[in-house]
C-alpha cells in the first residue's frame, strides 16, 4: 500500500508524513518503509555538514506505522484517532542518514479498552537502528 492508503488511515500529511509504504500487515503486526530524502526539513539544522535523522523522527515514524496498524482495529471509532501517550525504553543503535531507507516493524502487544501498547523495531540496511515501546489512546480527530 502506498501514500493514498496511508493517508486514508492516519491524519498525518507531508512534511510530517513519515511512512512511505506498507510492506505487509497481518494480525497484530505491520511492516512499513520510509526513505529519507536529502531535502527533508530536519536535515537543515540537525548537524549541518553531517546530517542525521533525529531520534524523535525515528520514534514518530514508528508511531505513525503503529497508527496505520491500529486503523484496522478502530472500526466503529469514527472521528477518533490514536495519539501517543508514552514512549518507553527507546534505544538508538545505528545512525540513519539522507538516502537511507528504514524498515519499521510494529507489533500490537496489548489492548486495554482504548489504550494500546506497542513495540517498534527499526532497521536500516539490515541492521538494527532503533527500538522502542510506546502506548497510545484514542482522541477526537482534528
């Protein structure tokens, strides 16, 4: 699935749409990709001369992939979207630079009513780039 499918599932839009494609989705798991172009807005000031994807952007990409996954579970929740409530145990292992493509795997670990608990693993060039756990709940859509 590509950008129109992703935009139908979540409210994010460029330049803050950080999921380019859905590679696979099955049950409580989704795998997405994002390729970072050299002209991304955050590279201008995040280490000029040696641009690096900020860790917060990697976390946001993972949470967006999680929101796409949750869209399937939210039938009947019209007018509501998942919003982050917690990030836990974020670990960054590999620098991601312009031109790199990341693969984001998000798993829904548990659902308690309107609270969702997820784990994300991000890889770049086949190596672990980041890992985090996060939670979200439903809020009125903007």
